[in-house]
């Protein structure tokens, strides 16, 4: 009987790691998300100035975060005509619910990948064994 091998050390997840993994956020998108949540209400131009990032990049990230259900997108009419998009954080409980659902889906998909690795390994072993000539000793 072989001795049990120690499992590799796994670092506990951080909130940032969780958001990046489950929601597929880039580092910049995570910064935009956290900044928008802290400010309570944000525009692409205001956040671009605050973060020192291109406004069109911030705008794309804000729209993606709204599509994920982390931010709500609304419009504010401007005094001189036109409008500006305004982003506000979604209720924390709703974000938690979406995060839990996303994490469950991620774990399910990761588990399927682990199963595929196991199947592929077994299939390779069978292929190698069937391709090797058998040598019998007398």
C-alpha cells in the first residue's frame, strides 16, 4: 500500500479572485466595478478621470458590468440637451445571488473538466498498453 500523498497547498480565494473568475473580469474591469460600487453613482467620463483610464474602455467595462447584473444602467438628461449614462450598484444581496449561481456553474464546469482529464488519462493508458507488444518470458 502506498502512503497517501499530501495535497498541494491551495490559496484561499479573495473577493477579487472570485469576481474575476466567476464573472470573467479583467483587472481593469474589476477596478471599474469596485470604483463604481464605492461611488454609488458613476459615469464613464467621471470614472475615466478618477482611474486615469480611457473613457471608451471604462464605458465598455461599465456596460459589461451592467449586463452581468452587478450595476444598473440608467440615463440622466443634461441641462443643455442630450443625456449621459449613469451606473449605480445593484443591491448587494442580488450581486451575492448572481455570484453564488455563477460559482456553482463554474464548479460544475470545472468538475466536468476534471472528469475529462481522468477519462483521457485512462484512454491513453489503454492505447499504450494495446499498442505495446507483449513479451513473455520463459
